[in-house]
C-alpha cells in the first residue's frame, strides 16, 4: 500500500498585498463618507437654526405692525401733532407727509437707515415708525369697516405707512411695511 502524500499548495513567491491595499482604500472611502455625512448634518442643523431666528425676527416685526395699528386706532392718536410737524424730541417715531423724503439720505430709507430712539419706537425686539401718507382722503361709499370702525356716513380717511424692523437674538433682521387707513371724522 502506498501512502499518498498530499502536497500543500505553495504560496506565490511574491505576495503583492493587494488585499491589504484594497481594504485600506475601502476604509478610507468609508471614512470620507462618514466625515461628509457629519459635515452635512451640522450644516443642516445650522440652517434650521438660522430659519428659526429668521422666523422669530419676522414675528417680532409683524407684532410691531399690530402694535402700531392698535395705537393709531386708539382714541384720537391718529390726529397726534407728530403727524403735523416732525418732532424728534417728543414723537420721533411719527412723521408727517413727505417728512421722510426731506431727511438727509440714507436716513430716509428704512432698509439702510440707523434705527434708534431718534427715529423709531421700540416694542420688544422690534422698532417701528409711522409716516402719514395722506389726510382727509375721500372713500368710495361702502359698508365695510375701515381701521376697526364702521364708516357710518363718514367717508374720509387718513392713510399711514407703518414700517417695522424685527431683530432676532443672533442679529437676523426682517422688515415689514403696512399701509393703514383710519377714519377721520
């Protein structure tokens, strides 16, 4: 009986290490994908945060519009002397018709002017000013409410422009402009 000896397969004389190189390349690619995913996630998180601050600034600006509209419709505030003659000491946030145009630029443009106590009123995190655009304008007869009051035979209004600037905690700024009319009789 003859015993067969099994020979082991011999390893190639020169191993090139292709498996090691392939594994290293794949590991590097997976690592790059992971770093990219983390970076993208951080960017999306910052973007969502910025959107929240932007919305907060817009909400503050819209709240200031409501505050200004309420002020105009309270009592006879719409007849305030600040709408006749600009008074930077007494009512710096009220401007007569064409007074904004008479200011030295860039103080007459709400987007570029410096907002402060000398030209606007602070309400929470926002500021506003009111400019009278026209007074005693005749309306077409209607049964609708104007400025929160029924016309009831009155057909004259004063028209105002309300400009507000809301600012968030991180400095995001939003502007809202409203044209508002109040019955003047």
